[in-house]
């Protein structure tokens, strides 16, 4: 399991103020979870990190391997030649609770795709081939972008305004 924590003073301050006014943050976290889940999916489709940095392209070796196998080649990183490779893209979720919001994926390949891996980082096959067979570049997709940050603060401010009116 990979646990990524975000320390953002502006977001934390807004959430702390809201938390002080609300006894149960679940409704707010549901809205924020939807927002961040959508944002993560959009970044995945665009092939960019939360900072807007484009992912490393597919290697020529990967493209050649698809062609050798008679598979179609999708030029986008982390988009494979068939529906078997889409579960990562379709696996993002959020879980909102009284005092926390979890956003992520339960797919085993997510950490390697997000952080990357060196050739042979996971040992070798029974035939002695490295796992993975080549270097996998990091292609980060989980995180909070500057537009996410602004949307979080705006959402929290809306909830604060509503709480103040009550």
C-alpha cells in the first residue's frame, strides 16, 4: 500500500476552519472527493502530472513489442493496446468520512506507474529475466494541482458561507 499525504497550508487552514464549524465533514469531503477524482481522471487522460508536466512517452521498445504481437498501439503513456490495460484508469475512487478523505486506486500497478521502477527492481523471473524487464519512468497522476487547490478552497468557502448562514 502506498500512502501519499498532502501538506498544503492554504487547504489545511480552510478545512480546519470548516471542521471547527461542522461536526461531520462527510458531505464536504464527498464533494471534494468527486472533484479530485474527476481531476485525477482528467490528468490521466491528458498524460500529465498534478503540476501539469507531461508524462514520459512510451519507449520505442514498448511500441515495437506491441507491433510484434500484432496489437494496436495507443501512443499515450499508460494506455495499452486493449481493454485489459484500462482498469487502472477506471479504478480511481474516493472514500469520504467524518474527518478524512481518501483518494486513490487499489490497483497493484498504480505505485509503479506513479513512482516508476528500475529494471529488475522486483527481482527476476524463473528464467532469470528482470522484473520489470526495463526501466519504467515515473508518471505521477495522484496529487493536488493548482486548479484543484483553488477549487478546494472555493468549495470550502462556499460551505463556510452556508454554515455561517445557519
